[in-house]
C-alpha cells in the first residue's frame, strides 16, 4: 500500500547551498506529523517542494499514490493539499470573512460572463460561500471577528485566521508552517486545541514546529531534519529522548 504522503530522496540547492539533501519521509493519514530541527534545517523548503513552489533537482513527492512532480501550487491545492506561511500573508485591509472567502476555490470573478448574465445565481452562490466562511470562522474560534479588519485582530487571532483560510480550500492535508510561533498563554492553547480539533475532523496535519512542549502535546509522529536530511522519524518520546538529536537541536539540553 502506498504512503498517504511520501517525500522520497528530494534534493534542492540554492547556488552552493544544499537546502535539501536526499530528504525522505512519510506522513500517515489522520495523524499529526511535526517537522522539527534547528534553524536552516530545510523544513520550509520541504513545504515548498511538496506544494509546487520549488522544483526539486532530485527525488519525488507523491500524495495518495499519485505523483505531484511538476504540478503548480494551484494544482497541488486541487489535489487536496493546502499550506500556511510563516509570515501569514493575510489581506490586512480586508475583513476576516473576506480573507476566508479569498481562499475558497471557484471565485465569481473566474466566470465574469456568468456574473453578468446570471447575477441572481451569482448572488446566491456568494451568499452560500459567505455562510460557509462564517462557519469556518466559528469553527476556529473567530466568529466574533468575522467582520473585523485583519489589521485590528490580535496576532493570535491572525494565526487562527491563516488556518481558517486554508480550510476554505477543502484540502484534506494541511501543511502548517510554525502555527504557534510568537504565541504564549491562552493564544498558544487556542491554536493547539484547534489543531487537535482539525485532526478529530479527519484532517491530516504536517506541522513545522519549534516549541518542544507543543510537539509533545500534539504530535503523533516527528520527523527530525538537519542540514536538509532526515536524521530520524518516530514518536515524540523517542525523538526528544535521543541525546544525539538533543545535541544538534539544543546543544545537549532538551
């Protein structure tokens, strides 16, 4: 049986820098897999290779047994994979609801003639999509901020909104790049609770994470990257208990 997500022998260089070096790992459907490792280990580059933002020089990526090689980011989303970004990339001068609507496929603007010739149909479709966007915002805990401009939301709320926007794509595999970075206290707990809720909803998550407490609380599997290569894959307990990995990541303190 083929792996749900398979990254096999992927290599990518930028000039003389080898960002990924024969990188191989798998992710299991319905589980939360955390990518960990020191800064510069290649975690975000892996996301870019999976989602079509970068073309690997070697190796391949497959999703549910189908190759993603050569696909554009839009085609990867259509296949069922969506991602967030470290810098969020939200539209700060739009409302939270409009940001979620922007993530949904099949926008009215993609069919301008239908909008002109069938305005009532277009209005009904847009109303239905707004209801769906509001339901997503409620699910992530942002119902009260649906009509707030993003610039007026707290950083923790913007983190939740970035996840809401990729949920609007309908993707089943979510790639989250440092969803808890910069958070503490209640905001951190809200994001962790949301990740577990998404798993309970049937989503599969691949998460870049630096906070070891978060990893230990949410991860089913951990992939340890160093210098673009996977050094280990296993349970959070096994990875955090390995003294060699602790030396690389924490200078011997874990």
